[in-house]
């Protein structure tokens, strides 16, 4: 296993654990996302008015 593969596996496992621990927050985000026709409009809305206890930090990659 390469270093990159090892890091990916750790991050994947941590993401799964985090999502399982915060299942209510994840489900609420899914419900909010369903109200928007595109991911872009959803993200714009989340940036302008994040849900209580959350914030969305976005960095554009070109």
C-alpha cells in the first residue's frame, strides 16, 4: 500500500465514522439539499445561511 492509498483509507474510515456519529446532521443536510435543483444553488444557500452548528468553507480549485 502506498502512502497515498494509506492516507485515503484513513480519511475514508474517518469520514464514515463521522457521518455515522452525526447521522442527524447528515440527514438534515440531505433534506435541505433536496430543496434545490442544483448542487451549486444549494452550496450558495449554505454559505449565505448555514444551518445551526455548521459552516461551509469553500475553496475554488481551477
